[in-house]
């Protein structure tokens, strides 16, 4: 096993990463703490971490524990990683060392090894994993207060269009057309790094393979359910519900109509697994009443539009739901405290972040219909009255404008404006880029 680890360490040193897309994440390390990156499989976190560690210009080793050659490695043998490195580089003993541990949750009991590493002040420890629950559970029990966690996502829009840069000025007419066409592609293709600029059939094949790998490796192999077929069928139902309200009872009834013998508690457990691996997210109603929050339906979103389109069973996806799903994922990058508002009318998102007032966001493809525009505005006015807010937003495909009604302001912006400059809405006090 030690010789195998040496091979893996040397292979990493010899592998060229090529020209990478700069990621908009500020990763840092704190002495005595492990730096942990979590996120959905294939979103680019491992490539980013490898580049980050190499650029520190310190001795390092990086090991991916999903390598099949390490399938027999046990937690009590993890010390062999250090032994293998120092046998290759004996002159590095006593020097600062960067250690990258990829998909470390594959090794049961890994947190004890990491805890031992952190006691040596010369070691900087970086960890990646595609399971938020497994990592957080182990951190809470064995590494309490000894880690800092970052969440990683597929490419945002400015990463997707690289090497083009987000404009810091008002766009010309021709530039608007160019960026609009790119945003239309992005809505359909999603942001997984490997699928960028690929032809549709190849992109679909890769995204379907991602989906199947997540099902079998990150969900079924990890959780060992009694009925794996029911798990995959339940996920198939949910992937077709993206952007819609759902309840566990409705999902259970659909599963039973397909002949699946499962209980409501099974559905609840499956939902937890789907969210744990970052594939799906659920959004609750905005209320301080916990019972109301638990009994009301939730809204469902997926980590990536491309993944949705490639794996839905329908001939075409609901374009309005895709737009809403895209907005959710930009909100999710900034906070995990996202809700929807339900009164007489419904507002798609109540975005909350510590130290800020709630931000109301409605998503609508088009406001060309007077009835649609009236409905969306009524919903926002009701929520603004209830939450005592003076301003809210509507995100559309192309429309921009402003509505002033009884002292309340509703700002209407196109999706391109939002995905180029999300802080215009989410951190308005720090935003200084001109509007479209």
C-alpha cells in the first residue's frame, strides 16, 4: 500500500493541469484548522484545490481516495500517506507541508487521522468531499472548532463565459446581444466545467453519466438502502418537479402508483440523501411558525440546469422553472437561508442573510401579459406590506424597468443583469456597477 501511495503522489506531481478557468472563490487557510471544500461531484473542487496547493510553492502531496487502488486502505493505515511522502522527499522533514485529501470520506474514521495532522503546526490540511452530511457529522464529533468549510458549485456565469470578463460599464447594443446569447446558452447548458462548449449530444451523455454516478456512488453505495430501485425512481420523480411545490405525501403517492413499496419515512430519508450530495435543495415557506413551515409544501431545486434538462423524462423542460432554478442557484451561492413567501399570493424567493433585511425576488419569464404583470406585482406588494419592506425585485428574461406604487419600489431586471452582477440585488450597499 505504501508503494501504491508513492505512485499516486508522484503521478500527481507529474500531471499538468493545463489552462484553468479562474474560480470566484476566496479560499484561505487558518493555522490549526482543516480547510474543507464540499460540493456536488464534478463541479471542479478537486481541480481547484490541486491548483491552489501547487500555487502555494510549498512541499505538498495530494491523494484522491476514490482511486480504486486505495479501496483496501483503512483508517489505521492513513499514516502511510506521510511515510510515503517522506520516503520520496526525506529532505522535506521539518518543513511546512501542504496536504490535500480528496474524497476523504471514502475512508471510515478519517477524521481521527486529520485531527492528528492538525496537531503538527507545520501541516496545512485541505479536504474535499461530495457529501455535506458525512463531513459535517464527523467534524461536529471529532473536529469541533478545528475546521473551516467552503461550498463549491458548478461554474457561475462569469466563469462559464471565461475568458470574457464581466463588464464594469454599461453595455453597448452589440455587446448586449452577445452576452444575451451566451446567457441563453448558459440557462440551457448549465455550469459543469467538463461540459462547457460541448455539442448537445455529448453534453447530455456526460450529464446523464454524472446523474447515474451520483445515484449509485453518492447515494446508494453510501447509504445502502433496502430498495435501491425505489431510490432511483423517487429521484426520477423529483428531477421532474424542479421549480415546483411538492410534499412528501404527494411524492409517496406517485411512488406507490408506480408499484413501489415504500413508506413516507422512506421518502423523507431519500430526500435527505439527495440534498446531502448537493444534487437537490428544498425551500420552505417563510414563517416564524415552525409547525406551519413543516406542514406547508416545499419548493424543489436542482444544482444545475444542464443536469435537469439532460435527465428529465419530458420532451422539453419548463422554461419558467429553469429560469427560477437558475436564480435559486445564484442565491444559494450567497446563503443557504432561502425561503418562499405564501400569503394570498406567492413570491418565489425570500433571500435572507445575517445582518440584512430580507430580499423579495419574483421570477417571471415575461411581463408582456397585463394579467401576469398585475399578479406578480400584487404578490410582491402583499409580501412587502407583511415584511415591512420598501423595495423588491422581479427577474425576467429580457424586461427591465421600475414600478412605484404607494411608496414601494419594484425593480425589474433581465436575467443577464442578475447573473453578471448578482450583488446588485444581494449586496446592494457594496454594488457600484452601472445598470443595464
